[in-house]
C-alpha cells in the first residue's frame, strides 16, 4: 500500500522507487501483488504516464487511511521515554533556511530514533493529501478544520536598500508608498499592506513591477535596489543590523502574524510528532531569537 500511494502521488514508478529506496522491479512487483489481492486494476500504465483507474482512486483514499492508522498504531506502542518514527513537516523555504533546518538538526541529535522529512513550499499544502504530520504556518486566519498550536509571533518590516533610497526619498507616511516600487509576495499581502497607525490599522494599496512566491527571492531583489518590500524579521534582521537594508516607515509597522504548528485532527498524535511540536514550542517560547 505504501508503494501504491507513493506511485500515485509521484506519478512515476521510478520516482517512487527512488523515494522508497527500492528497485523499479520491486515497486512493480508490489503493485502487482496489491492489485492481485484487491482483485482490481489500480493503474493505467503507458510509456509516457501513469494514471489511476476508478478502482485506483477509491483504493488510494482507503490506503492513505490505513497507512495513517498503522503509523498511529506503531507510534502508540513505541517507548514513551524514547519516541521513534518518521515526522513529515512542511514550512516556507525562507523559514526553513533561517530557523527550522538548524532546529531540526538539534532535534534529531536529541532524539536518535526519530527521522524528519522537510517539504518546503510557500503554498498552503493539503496535509492529508501529502501525508504531512505537521505544518509550520504564519497566518492571521487558519483553516477551522485543522488543529493549531501557537508557537510564536512573526513580525515583519518594510525595508529597502540604501541604493534605492538614494534614488527615491524614503516615504514619510503610508500614503507615500503609492509613489514607490513595492515588491509583492504572491501569496501574502500582494496588493494591500496592513500597517499599524496609532491605535488602529491602515490598509495601503501598493503596486510594483516585481512579484514572487518566496520571501527570500524578494529580499534578493530588494538588496539589488529594486524597491520596497514587506519582509519577515527572521529573514532580514541580519541585513538591518549590517545596514545593507534600511527599515522604512518604522512608526507604521505591518500587522504581525502568528507562527503556528498545524496538524490534522487525530484521536492520538504520534509521539514523535508530539515530541517535535513540544521541542519547537520550547525553542520559540518568549520573544523569537531573531527579534532579540
């Protein structure tokens, strides 16, 4: 079943074989054995592509459910003192590079029987579809169908390079942003930036000629003098300290977002996932290290 799910999700026997560290022949034999046991053909196979049959679509849903059940059973019987298993997590590429990769390295050193797989993507990934145990998300609004544990706060700043501000005087008020090149994040506050103004919040429409789906890409463009961007402090704090980026409109900070550990509602969270979530909560307790 695990082989079948991997093939269905990756769309290729070779890709599934690489992911599972099996030969293509073993993958093919496992699929044939499952089809024989179920008495149904699960895949349409051609030289160019693989697709699910009607029976395969139904089997994929049930196989995923059974794999989750077996993972939960294995974890529930594991040693409480020494949790073991594999944890699949997802977060944005920029957060993984700036914080999570180092945290994971410390975690697996502390828990030698747990392995961690990281999927970095700025899109909101379907946790069930991609069999993700835990998603680290920055948000103000979360899917009510998921369970979330708040871990910390994600603050952002408006910033630009000294070279850009030498060409274009820094804005003095939020309204002045309309006369600037504002770099946009494709998934977060693309056309409107929410800035704190006194005791309230001001919505400022912005426009520019550069848009990207990843914060670190926008930061590189800002460092090159392309304009002003709204970027998280965990990413730009070293550049602000070094003077290679300058904060713009410091009296009008962007709205902060929560950093959450998000997971699918289950009757019992696997101990390895619980251990990792508790570890992150401890690491991120209080003021985040990048803001101190």
